[in-house]
């Protein structure tokens, strides 16, 4: 069954417009999820919003968003008011400018989405925009309302489609110099550099998505399968204590031992 369309609208560059659809490039739907149950009855537990003073349940129609002015005062904001803040960019990706593709650092990248033409009529216009960006080494910058907020987005040509990245807000990105300045004062020894380079050479492998598989996910699925066959409650066995590394007195000796172990393993 084809996935449900996440977003549908228009891609616009000056006077050129074409209809497009967008889907998130990543998904967590395959992750193991648990419901919270009443351990005595096995029934699911239901969450409710309650008034912190009266303790009474607040119905959906009575719930509102509030911006805190002080500990006891809030400015109430209606959903319609939030939706009206940036209505012009809810259904149109209007490319405002282009920048060199290498000029946006990885730290600004947030969520990737696949953008593709939604019909044959708009496919030519979509292809021209995509291929022109690829030929010039540029990416497009636009603004778009996604996840209920207006965001800066980057459009990057990718194969037959375009990857749309939402970009992080300026106040979300920290300055790396605040953390790395101290570590940059020591100049590595040439002999150590050579040994670490050899160690890296012995550990090079081809990239494969199996390298980023989640072992905890696999263990959870095995646990669930085992408990389905034998639903009796089992006592949790203590995990073996991880071996603590000792103090490395001589880093050169440690690196030589690491390289020898790698060669033996090969």
C-alpha cells in the first residue's frame, strides 16, 4: 500500500511553478513501542489533562496554549491565531535565493524530506529546477510552514528528486569554539600520528546500513517473541559488569598493541 502523502503543495521559482508532494525521508514507525498498562488488570492506562488547582479533567475544547508572562500569568493564544502567523508559506515553497551547496554546515541540517513532482504536467518544470541547481553546485533556500512553525528550508538536488532539509533556528546552534578551543592547543606527536594512521588503515570497511542497525531493537524483538511463547513472568537477570579499562601508561605501546591485534584479527 502506498504511503499517505505527508504534504502537498507547489514549488515556485520566479514565474515557474509546479505541483509537488513531500514525504519525510526518515521514519521511526518500525521502532518497538510499548503501552503503559495497569499491571494488576492488564488494561491500558489513559492519560488526561487535569486542572492543577481543582484536579478536574479539562476537556479538549477548554484547552488553550499560553505564553508565560510570569509564574501565575499567561497570554492565551488560539490555534487559529497560530495558523495565521505565516499563512503565505503553508502550501508554496517559494525559492528566494541560492547559495553554494558546501556553504551550509552540517550542524544546521535538521530533518530531511523527499520532494517530487505530483503530476506529469509539472515534471518538466521540476526537472529544470533540479538539474540547474545540480549543474551550478547550488542549493535553494526558501521558507515553509512545517510542523506548525515557519522554517527556513534548503532544497538540494538528489538523483531524480530533491531533498528538502528543514534548517535549525539560529538560537538552536551552539558555537563549536566554546567547546573545542582548549583541545586545539596541543600539537600531536608525529610518531603518534603515524601509529594512529596505521590503526585507521587496518579498520577501514565499506559503508553498509548494517553498521547503524539498532542492537537494542533486535534484543527487544527477541525478548517479545520469547515471552509470547512463554508468557510466564521471568526474573530479570543481572547484566555482566562491563570490563573497566585500566590506565594507559604509555600511549605508543597501547597503539602498537592495538595494531598488532588488528593484524592478527585480519
